[in-house]
C-alpha cells in the first residue's frame, strides 16, 4: 500500500456532488471549497478529503509511511479533462494559418483541397511509428498544462486501414503515457476526397463498413460526425450517429460551428453524449439539449484561432445546458494543448466565471466522455488525478491569464509532473 498526503491547500476545490449527472446552472459555480484542505490517497484512489488538522489527526498512525506534499499558498483541484481532441495526425498546417492571416477562409481552404484533406494526405502516408512519435509530445504538453485525461478522435484517414491505425496509435499512447486516452471513431470527419462527386457512397461506406469495424475493434467508445454545410448534412449525420449507436458507439457531434444547421437538435434527438462547437446554435437547439442533458463541449480556442466570435457560454449555462470546455487540439483550427488558456478564454470571451470554467474543465468534461463516476472531482473512491496550481485562490486561475499555473500533477496517486 502506498500513501500520499496533500496538505495545507489554501483552497481545495473538490468540485464534489455532480458525479452521477453533470453540473448545471448555479451548480457550475459551486466548487465545494475546503480551506486549509487536505487529501488522503491510498494507491491510486482518493480515500478522504477534509481540513489539514482533521486528516492529520485521523491518519496519524499511517502518516510516517506517507509521501507528503505541502500545498501551502496553493490551489488543489481535480486533474483537467480534455473531452475533444484530434490528437493523432501527421504534419502541421502553419502555411494555412499564414494564408488565413491574409484573408483566406478556413472552409474555402478545405474546399480547395487543403484543411482536413491536407492532414489526411499526410496521415495516410505516415507509419504507425511516425504517427506515434509525432503525437506523443502533444500528450506531454497536455500533462504540463494539468490535463490528466484526453479524448482522441480518428478522422484523418477516411479509409478503414488508416482510421484504424490512428485509433491504434491513440490506444498505445494511452497505455504508454501517464495521461489516459479515450478513443472516438470519426470516419465522418469530411467526405473523403475520392468521393467528392458521390458523397452518399462515402456515407454508405462509413455506415455499412467502417462503423461496424470500429465497434468490433474495441478501439473506440464514441462515434463523431462533422455536421456542417458542405460536409455532412443533418440527414447524413443522423444516419451516421444512429448506425454507431446500433453498434454500441455513443454519439458525439461537431455541431453548428459555422452556421445554424440543426446539429444541436440532432444531438438531442439521438441522445448524444455531447454536442461540440455550437457557435451558431439555435435557441431551440439549446432548449432541446438542456432537456436531454446533452453536454455542450465549447471550444473557445477554435473561435480565437479562426478569429470568429466565440460560442455564448453564458447563454448555454443560463439555458440549463451542462457546459464543458476543450482545446479541440488539431492542426487546422486549434493547435493549442493549453486547457488553462481555454479557461481564460471561457471567462474573457464567453462570459463564464472562473468557477464555471473550472467545473467545465473537470467534472463536466468528464461527463462529456462518460467518466463522471470515476474522474473529474476529488471525492472518496475516485481515481486520484489532481493538480496543484501555483495560485492562492481559484479566481486567479483565469484572472492571471495566459500563464500556465501548473505546479504538480498527480495521476493515479503518483507524481506525474513536478
Ligand atoms: O473540430 N471541425 C472539424 N474538425 C476540426 C478541425 C480539424 C482540422 O482543421 O484539421 C475541428 O475544428
Ligand atoms: Fe474537433
């Protein structure tokens, strides 16, 4: 048995109370803070939280065998969860970034064969080893920014062999790296270039061949689609998500990013775990998501990097939708691995308080990948994934913006970064 004792936290943000369903409305502002907080950890599990004097007394006989971390003057919070990344791909697209800075548009670049198509060409050419070696440093960077679990989508193969390779790399990275990786199949990222003139034929392949194979492989828990004009229509998206569901892959959707297109409504209809982006979501879509408890995964870095107005996080929270945050780490629309920066942006561009940004990046982000029962808060029985932040109170998290406040990351009860 190994013991770890974290003590003297200026603020221990347990974010307790929302493990069975995500936090909504005013619950998103409640961090269940313990001042002079302490956490007792045995092996990879949280055993108890409380004040430092209380836990020191209670665990007095085991304390001598424990590793002790003094968090004096600091904030202790749950490990951050990133529920939407395109982690595994080859190459990079700073050339398109430079074109966009001179007026080119993201969707136009893609329609002309760049964008997702460009990364697909590079990824199709890459071996397992190349994909692994290019993707692993991204996980190192996530860890340094306090992230202990990430979701990872396929979608730069768009033929089964390459989609599978991407998911195998994600799985191997999850096994080798201290950060946990959760797999999502996204064969329906765009219509593969070679099916440009017959998109329905590609949808048939996704539905009839790739989805059953993805489910069978055990490499993915979720099935995602990019529902947007010029990519997948609402009808195609519904068909793809329902097919996934029939094979046991839970639906997720890239919805209403560029224009209102009915993606949020589809998410509610098919019982999606999350609908992501939502910059242009309709009021009806938000209402339906709130009724069904679909998590809104908002990606403020994508809006920032594409130089567009961010999603209205305030409005989503006030409508009763559970909100989560993510980097959307990908080479085209958001090449950042900094969840803390996303939290800064959530406050400064989406009207979210620091407390709401923290809830959105911990317990609600865990719910967005169906992990709310095991991670995302500091509660007895949960996996011991915690971060000690170099700030005296949680308001400074998004007030001191653009700074990585990570002091120490603890993953499964072990110091993973210090
Ligand atoms: O979430 N919207 C679609 N997919 C990604 C972008 C992928 C890329 O540009 O390579 C996104 O923004
Ligand atoms: Fe994405």
